[in-house]
């Protein structure tokens, strides 16, 4: 009986090897890319866990239908690693396929050995029955031989029970390998359709985060300006129009100020639609006339430069009164340091995501643009930066996320040429195309609520979408 025991021992050794592979090697292979989790009878295999890395996010301010446009671009390192991950998946599938084939061979051998074992089990039962039925009819020699034979086969009893249990294990392992092979095939199919599963999952998660932090995503570096969207053609060659950057989204009032000096009349339209149609408006008559076109509406008040002075005026629309006015120390006025187009544009007020700003220049800084952060309640200067860029060489300027962007001309062929970063007190020259459709821009302001540029272009009220570059982390808030 030594040969049958050796044969069964070889089968059990093979089973132990496969069981070890399934319990240790296979999970480690899957672990190279992800995790395996079970919920009830279903099994979910997630490959390609996302590394902690930044995403490149391009946000376009606003589509013509009013919707915010956001485009996510995966990091370069993920794109480059796609082929490696595909190879890793193929290698994993090949190993699973090899195991599946080994399981088939093992199952075939097991079937043959099982038939042999069942025969041995029948023989043991027969011998046991003969021993029990022996009533002295056997000779002493025959009885001793039968007893010795039974003693030799007795250890096989426990081996047979273990073998039956291991046979059931083989059946379960074979089913698990089959399920795993099917799951990997599904993942491979998804990779072919969508790139790879990680990209699909991360894009879905990013869309949810974009919805939750849309306001934060307004900040970023300017990388593009859209083609102009003409809202209306009304008024003289110079003027300004705006919405309140701090108003809730339901408030779509539009303020309109025609002309660039000595004006006092401000029209307030109930909605953008009313502004386009020229209906449903009220008139405000300012107590002091304005100079230039660099006005801004912020949190229910109009901020403007008082004519023939360096005084900043804060006019509250609801109370129809001036809340505060203050001189801007050293600021030039009355066409001393205007933009290249003139028009008493010495002082330009702006609002971005971080608050209220004044752009002007002084004699002390030799006519270079100064950017000052203003307290919107007191109009005091909180901090100032000398950009080093000559204001008379600038066509217009606007602020986005604490960065001053300057165009090189107010005429056709203009582009965003210069950027000054207040957070680092540094600058760079840029080359962002800017389509000046009507060839003479006299007002250009960014609205952080709508993420759009408002422009007065030769008697036309025009909007531009902006495209910003932003990097967010996959493991926290931007």
C-alpha cells in the first residue's frame, strides 16, 4: 500500500501549493494595484488606487447659457504610467489564466485519483465486513493475513477524509479563479472604453468636488480669454457697465454709466434681460460727478473717483447717500496718469475674489502702476505694491485672484501682456490673445461672481469668458 499513499500525498502537496498561491500570492498581486472587498455574495475588485498627486484644472468662467465650464486634465505622471498599468493588468491576467489552466489539470488528476480512492474505500469496507462476519470459518493464517491487511489500510482512513475536504476546496478555488478572471476581463474592457478605471472614478469624484467648491475654483492663473459676446450697443464711445460682485445669484441688476467725466447719472436695470431691452430701470443722481470709467459696484455700493480730485467716493444705492469718501494719498488725477486711451482714467477700482482694489500711479513711483488693497468700509489703504509697469503704456487692466493683468493696448490687436502677483510681489510677461472686436476699449473689469470680463468697447457692452489654470490636491481642499 505504499504506492497509493505516495500518489495521494503528491496530490495533496499540489493542492497545498495552489492553496498557498491563492491565499498569499494572488492577494499580493491584486494588492499591487488595489484592494479586494466583499459585501455579501458580491465581490468588488478595485484596481489602480489613485496616488496623492495634483490635478490640472482649467475653469472657463461662463458659457453663453450661463453655465460654468470646468475641464479636468489628469497629471502628466498618470498619463505616462498608463502603459505600465496596462502591462501590469495583462501580466496579472496571464497569471490568473495560468492558474486557471493548472486548476483544470489538477481537477482532471483529482477526478482520476478520486475514482481510485473510492475503490480503496470500498475495499476497506469489504475487509471490515469480512472481519466482522468471520465466525471461525477462516484458518488462523488467513485471518492473520486479513487482519494485517486491515491494519495496513487503517491509516488511510484519515487521509481519505482529508482528501475529500481538499477536493471540495479545489472546487471552491476553481470558482474563485473563474470569478477573478471574469472581473479582470471586465476591467480590461473598461480600460479599452474609458482609458482606465482610475481615470473614470477620479473624474466622477472631481465633478462632485467641483460642484461643492465652485467659488474656490474661481481662483487660478489666466490662460485664455474667449471671443467677445456682445450684450448690447448703447451709449457713447466711452462708459462703463457692471453688476454687483457680492450680490446673491438671484440678484442680476445691471448698472450703466455713460461717458467718462462730469457724469452723475447712473441707471439701475432690474435684470440683464431688462438691460438688453432697455426697460425697467431706475435712475440715481450722484451728489458728485465722476471721472474716468473705472467704477465698480460692490456689496450694494458704487465706488468711483470724484471728478478733478484723487478722492474715492462710496455711494450707497439703497439709501441714495455717500457713506464715506477719502483721498488716495499721492494718486494722480485729471489725466495725469491715465491709461493709453486717456479719458481721465487715472484711478481704476476693481473687485476680485479677495476684495476691493485701486489701480493708479503717483509721482513718487515715476508713473508706474500702483496696486492698493482698500478697506471697503473706510477706504483706507491696507497695502500697496509698485508693479514697475508704466501706466500710460497700458491699454486697460483687471484683477483676478490677487493678480493684476494688463493689456498692452486699447485698440485692435490688444493682448494680455503683463501680470503682477501680489502674493509674491513678482511679475511676468504674458501672451494671452484678446479679441478687441470694436477696436476701442475704455473699460475692462473682472466680475468674480460670474467669472467674466465686462467691457465697454466703442459704445458696445461686451462680455468675455476667462479660462483659469488651477491645481487641486486629490487628498484635500483646493
